[in-house]
C-alpha cells in the first residue's frame, strides 16, 4: 500500500499544473500506447497465465481495445479541451457564456480481475486525457497481468504522476481512502464491494463512478433470426469463459423458438470450441478456485442440455446450456459470471418482464427481433445501462456510446469523450462587458416588476 508521503507527492505534482497542458496530455497518451506496443507479447503471456486467453481474444477485449481508446483520445483531445460556447439568456445579454473542462485532481482507479488490463487502463486513458494525476489499483487475483502492468506503468511514468499499487483490495483501498482524500474514485467490480467504496467515499463527499454488474437479460423474440441470434449470443456469453460483466446472463426465448435456439446454440458451441473445449486454444479458464466452486453450485438449479463437464484442477468449466430453471434458485438471483447459460421460455411480454423485474436495472439488455415495433416496446419497457438490438455486448466497443449502469448496476459513464467528461469538472463561466451597464438592474427596484417579468421568463 502506498504511504501517505507517496500519495502526498502525487497531490504536490498535480498542484504544479504540469498535467494540464495539451502537449503534456498528448505525450502521456503516446507513452501509454508505446509501452502497450512494446510489451504486447508479454501481455499475451500474462493474460494466458491468468485466464488462458488467446492472443486474438486479448487483442479484441484487452490491449487492442485500450490502444483503440488511446488513438481515439489523441485524435479528439484538442476539441474536447476547448471551452464550449453556450447560449446566453435574455437576462444576461450581451454577456458571453462558456463551459471549461478542468481536471478533477488526483483520482483513484480500481480494476477487477476479469479484464485486468482493459478495465484498469481504459479509464486511465480518460483520466490522462482530462489532465489528472492517477493512483492505479490492480486486481490481486490476476497476478501475472498485474505484474506486467506494474512494469509498464513504472517504466513509462513517474510515481508522482501515475502511482501503481497492488495487494489485497480491501486492505489497500480502505487504507488509502482513510488517510487520503481523492478527487474521484472510479471502481469496476461487484455491487457488494461497490457499496463499500461508495460509503467510504461519502465520508469526504468524494464523487464516485461505479461500473458494476447484474443479471443482463437477453430476449429472443418469435420473429428473431435464430441462426444469427445463436452465434451472437454464444460469442459473447462464452468469451473469457463467461466472466464478462455485459455477457448475456440468461436468455428469455419465445416458447415457439426455444428448441430451435437450443439446437442452434449447440451447433455454434461445437463450431466455436470443438467437441472438446478444454483442448481448444480459444476457450479460457475460471480465474480461481473460489469462483470455480461458486459456479459449480449453479449446476443444481436446472437441467443441463449441453456441456456440464468440469475439471477443478484445471479450473475448467465447459460451455453449458441449462433449461427447466428453478426461478427462485441462486442461478436466477445472482450474477452468474461464468460459462453457464440458463434458457427460459416465455409466452407473452408481460411474463418475461416479470422475470426481468426481479433483478432491476441490469447493466445490459439485449433483444433479438426483426420487428421495429417489438424492438421499441422492449427498449422502452426495460430500464438498463446499455444494450443492443440483434447483437450482444458489442455496444461497449463503440467510442461514441456511453458505457455504464444504473441503480445496482452502477452509476456514471465512460468510454471516449464520456471518459474525458467523467474525469473533468465542467466549469461554468459568464463574461460580461463593461461598456453596457443599464441602471435598471440595480436598486431601487420599485416599479420594475412588469419589466422583470418580461425579462425573466
């Protein structure tokens, strides 16, 4: 855990104003990109050691995604930093009004283990672009990735600018937050831990961005293209062995298409990972024994119609499809976060919405339909963080879309300019000329009510 002197040194460096210039921010983004490229092969090896990710999956979901975010920030930063002119109301004419973006100060970014590079460095891009100093806390459960990121960060940046820290999450984070007041805390992880961080931050009125999770539903309507739906659901549900916060947590399929969907999902899983996923290069592993044991308990909550094999010594759980789900069981109350997919049929929208309502405000929502009318009805009926129509999870790769949850799935947004805005304070400024100074705005006010009613409306 960093000492108070180390944290104070970060604050002192921010107070010098060095981080605020456009040239400095661009240079730091370029350094981050360079070090990611330099250590590309070691990143692949680290992520393989932690989660058995292939280089291809790493590029799409980890380092490649971060480099794409950096490139976008470099391209757009100058425009993001410019003060934004806004209209001035009649009362304040001929003043000029604008909004300035200024860095928050020293921010804390805490990452989880499922995407230990991407979910640590992606918000870092926004924090750098916004001109902050940063304390990074990596996940202790992805040891190999944490080790290589530590080397990268300390090679590219001074510790008084970006301070990298490891260790037990509860101990390190509580230790830092109890002795040092951050200007913002950005946390990605479980709702349970998010509540604790929120409470600690509240003691000093520190603003918090929480990127949490939840049970993200996937609806497959009667008019959906089942072949396409099965491919797109399977792709993201079983990526990273299901350890993805925006993976479809369960599928609600119209009763007329249930058997067709199950049949297609089985076909796609064999095409994706072969008859023996355990031996396949593109199928990952569960992060640790604790998570493995938790997932294995869900197998009793329904009927396995595909998969179900496991190997505790290898932390392997086969891609698994389940039906006949007990609705009050743990698998329907807790975020699965693993390669088990419950499939539940519905007859009408109301019954499906009743199931969704038991876990309100999911981080993501997906609907597969060929009907614009049904699409609109579903999108309006479900409150969720973000989502897709005829796709799953890929919305998070679009720099132009905000990413974040609501309610128990989180608060605040990031990605692209939304990251820049999250780590910036929007300073409102009005500039008034001195050449125009009507006496009517000064006391005494008697007899001016009619005029005031005309001006202020």
